[in-house]
């Protein structure tokens, strides 16, 4: 059991009023979670800050989150700060389970700040999202290699993160990341994984009528016909400035269901967040 003596819960339900604005229909939370008064957005949706009284995720922590967006509602959830996952002893771990459902014509934007797994941390997370017909989803996920400025680079024990998305009960996206750091971090630092980069971000854009070409235009990316080493070097800025420490690699792809997945590799979380913010604003214009 965790430091709070019970499972930490965060539950929120958003509904659409008769005048078209979104409101919190129901909410419930236990330590360390808190919910700020929502901010009303110009489009009628609301933004909710998920707060935590804890310095971060500690050994033994168990979190369960449940998010419900009813028909036509528009809910954005953001966090207050970077999420720290602290050092744990051998055999200890922390876990989090998130479930979310978005009703017909509803919109969920889930955009927490990046997480920082400290050395010897062990974290397991799963996120399962159910979309109804016409539902929209923007999901952001960003992980740092650790406290990079302190010399901790992929020194965590394990980091597991499962994401499943279903539309009308049909599985349309599944990603299961299992990163092993510490003594096994050489594989993470190989060219087939992070390579020279220390931060990774994923943005899922589901249910919006956007094409890969439109997303690439928003990001200012050139049309890519074939992925080559020359293209990678140019995209990373290697040819422009071999000494740069702010390199970033971005690519967008389309799933079989016609939704968009954007991947970003970088050497700083702020750069990745900047890419996400750019895409978020460009996509919000379609709401």
C-alpha cells in the first residue's frame, strides 16, 4: 500500500449544458489529488488543472483515474508541474491506471506535463480510452531520460506505459512501451531507440479531420517521400549546426483508422512541449 494508506483516486465527469457550455457534472478525489476550479474557454469547453499535494510518485503509490466526457462536452485536463518518479528499492514499484470515455461528439484533451523517472525508479502505467462515434481525442505523453542535468540518463530501473484506444468498441490503437534502464540502458541509447536524444514525446490526434500533410504543414516540415539517413541528419539539424544542443526530430504518421500520431525526439522537454502547443492550437481551430 502507498504512503496514503489507500489507492489514490481521481474521478471527473464533464457534461454539456443546454446553452452549449461544458461543466463538471461530478468529481471525486483522494490524497494527494486535488481539482482546481475549472477555467471556461471561449469555445465553451473547460480546462481542469489536476493538482497533487505530493512531491511526486513514490514507492508503493497506486493511482486510479477515471475520466468521463459526456455527449457533446469538451474537457481539457492539464497538470500543475513535471511529474517526478522517485528512487525505489529493489522489488518496489509504483503504478497508475487511467480509464477514460468520450461520448458522441465529445472532446477530451489530455495534456499532462512530462514525467521524470529518477535513478532506480520502477513505474508501471496503463491508459485505456473509449471513444464513441464522432468523439475527438488529443492525448499527449512525454518522458525524460531522468534528471539529465544531474547526470542521470536512463538510470531508472523500468518504465512501462501501455496505451489502448477503442472507437465504438473496436481497438484502433495500442502501444506498449517497456523501457529498461540502469545497466541495460545501452539499448535505449542505440540508434534504433533514443539514439543521441534524451526526451521522447507522443501526441495522438484522433477524430479530427486532419491529414498527415496538414499536420506536417502546421509543423513546417518538408514533404518526405522516403526516410533516409540524409533526411534524418537534415531534420535533426546536424548539417546546419553540428555543435547544436537543441536538436529535435519530428515525424507524423497516419493509422489504419485515419487518425494521426506525432512522434518527437529531443534534448529538452520545453522543445517538445512547444511542438505540442503548436499542434494543439492548430487542431483546436477545428473544434
